[in-house]
């Protein structure tokens, strides 16, 4: 939830909604929206869900597909690469997670959290990613509706977009929020 709060303002603006319009649709006060967007208030979970679900209902009217929001230039690592190599790649591209690919298929996921946990539990930075990676992210078709992608991203940090035997893109929460409402 905390990760998504910072995107509420940009999502609202991308949908061309004023704070007042969003507040009325969500059944909350405009001042609550303003305080959340300015970072002066952490909302109760129930209020956040009201606002978030209202924004999602507006986006569902857009009928976008995975191919409309996916990032096509996929940055990946292999299971045989090391934690240090993954950190270097993540820093270079200013990203916080990388899918782990082997033979054109996602076999795992490494993130800043996964690697910090591994290092804090005694793993060295020359440890292969296959020893620390999380489970593979879900894969979807490029024709998957945005409303389903939103539901998947509530439970996973990333999805891989496949077309037959080939990965064509990825979608993260940040990618989704960056294009919704355009």
C-alpha cells in the first residue's frame, strides 16, 4: 500500500480529475485527498482503498491492454550471475528489481529487498542469484486487459508479458501508474 500512495496524485492527474471530483466520487473529503497527496497524512487503509478503487474504476473505462503499458526494453539477469552483477545493473538503470531469465523464460526475480535480505543473512555479493532469487513473476499475454493486470500487481511486484515463446515486455506498478489515463 505505501508504495502505491505516492502514485495517487499522478494517477488522478493523468485521469484529468480534480481533487474535488475524486473526493466526490470516492465519498471522502477533498481535504483528505489534498493531505494524502502532499504527504502530510497516511490514510487509514479503508479510506485509501475507497480512493484507490475509485481511481481504478475510472481507468477501467480506458480499456487498455498489456501491450499499451508494457516496457519493451527488458533488463534481465541470469541465475548464474552474482548479487554484485545484479546490483550493478540495477544501479545503472535506476531500477529496483530484475526478472531472472534462463532460456527465454522467467525463472525468478531479484529485487533490492531480496538481495538485502540475502546479504544480511550472510550471503556474499559473489553468490549466484539462483541461490537467493524469489519465485518467477507471473506471465501474461500482451492482450491481457488492464483491469486484470491491476489485480495481479496487487499481489506481485512485476508481470512478464509473453507472446508465444518470447518475453516481449514487463509491467511494474510504476509502469502502470505512469501510463494510466493518458
